[in-house]
C-alpha cells in the first residue's frame, strides 16, 4: 500500500473512531438530536447488522465478508492507475472498512449516528466510515469508466 493511500486511510480511521467515541460519550443509545428539522438528526444506535440491517446478529459472518472485501480491494489496488483520485478512493475504502471492522471485532456492533431524510426517503443511520466507503466506491467507478483499471 503506498504512503498516500495509507495517509488517507489513517485520517479516515481517526476521524471515524473519534466521532464514534464522542457521540458515545455525549449521547445515550437511542437518543436523537435534531440538527435540521425533517432533514438531519444525530441519532445514536448500535448496528448489529450490515447495511439496511441485513445479516442482523451475524457479526462473525459480516467480519468474514469484510475481510474478504478488504483482501479483494487490496489485491486490485495495484491494477489501477496511480493518481491522486485513485489513491484517495482506496484510502477512503481502506479507512472506512477498517473503522467499521474495528467496531465489529471489539464491540460486536457498529456505532452509527447520522440520520438523514431527503426526498421522502429516510436513509439508514450511518457513520463516517460508511460515508468514506460510499465515496471511495464512487471514485473507483469514475476510474473504471475512465479506463484507469486493468482489473476488469
């Protein structure tokens, strides 16, 4: 893993873990605070499943899938063009994956707290690691569409 990817991943991991710790210290499980009425709340929950609650109470299986995903990403990291966007994409993915993996391994769940309601849709509650993973995937899709990969 190159130094830029490691730097981005470390920054995301630190922001993720610090934000989860702060929310955990400032709020009780299930507590909610309105930031923008009918749009954005801080709602602290423990997520025992994956996205949208799938595989609820199957932490070991989710951990296994996460490790497989991480190995897959690590393997294909070197088949993409070396540029700032791709470094950022892999850094976001790595930091996000490790952030949620640490929660699952050490706590048995992931700490989520961003609650967004936009265009009539109430998104599942998420965290910094989740945002990093989504942004990293979007950046990799851009790289693939631009032909900057050799993996596919």
